[in-house]
């Protein structure tokens, strides 16, 4: 698994370049440069790679790096306690309207098996999660409180910042999928515009 990380931001900083300067010195669009700079690109054309290597006087391997990391998450709480809030929708008072689930809150113990650069690490931490659900039964917001212990464990492994971001992105995706599967009776679905907020749980 793992992912490809683009070092363009670092290489540009080392050479005193910004996005506008790279645009002026190449035929690349600002969007292309910005996407690579922010690691948002889904791919890179050979011509783009060639122009950047010529400008930065580097090799493709200096620009693109494979990060060997695989996080696997598992909920180890046997029977998660949940608090379900409902909201009345429809015309008129409560008798004429209908009630839909508006949020589901739960606390979980999480186990993470993290494989990084050939080594396997076992991590465990706590989270509290609130799934906010709209009238169409889609998740529209996910508030996630994470034990500071998790970030501390990642820090002790000396993961680079982009690897830590990748782990959290994978964790967010895991929580969305877990919420959908666990609360399937409530018919909640993921939402392309889902907002996810993180905060630290009190120690």
C-alpha cells in the first residue's frame, strides 16, 4: 500500500522559488504546480516531471518519493454505547411531522496496526465520535475527539508530517465506513462533502 509523496514544496523552498516563479520559468499552469506543491495531484505527466527536473536540477527520485506505510484500524470496543438524538421534520407540529436521527455519538477503543518502513507497531487509543446526519440520512459532519496518546505514539515513531497526515486521512475514512456499517439500521451514508473536525480529548 503506502503512498507517493511529492517533495516539490521542499525543493522549491531550498531554491528560493515560489509558485509564481515556477510558472514563469516553465510552461506549467498554476493549478498543476499548486496541486503538486500541496500533494493534491492524482498523477503527473512525463513532460511536467521533465520541466520540473530541468528547473530544479534534480532527478525524478528527488521529486517523487514512495512512503512505505500501511495503517490498519480496528474497533476493539465489544459493545459501543451510543447516544442517538432525533429531530422532527415535516409540516406542522410533532404529531404531523416525522422524526429522523440527527446525530449518533459513541466512544470507542481503537487498535492500530501500523506498518512503516518494514517494521510493525501496535498502537491503541481512545476516541469519541459524533456523526451528524441530515434529513437525507447522509453524514454531513463528523466530530472526532482523539486521545493525545495517539499523536504522541506517532511522534515517537519519528514519522514525517506527510506520513502522519496520511495516517489521519486513512483513520477518517475508516470511521466513515465503520459508522455506515455499524449503524446500518439507521441507513446513514457517506457524503462527498462530509466535514470532519478533530479535537484532543482531555488527558
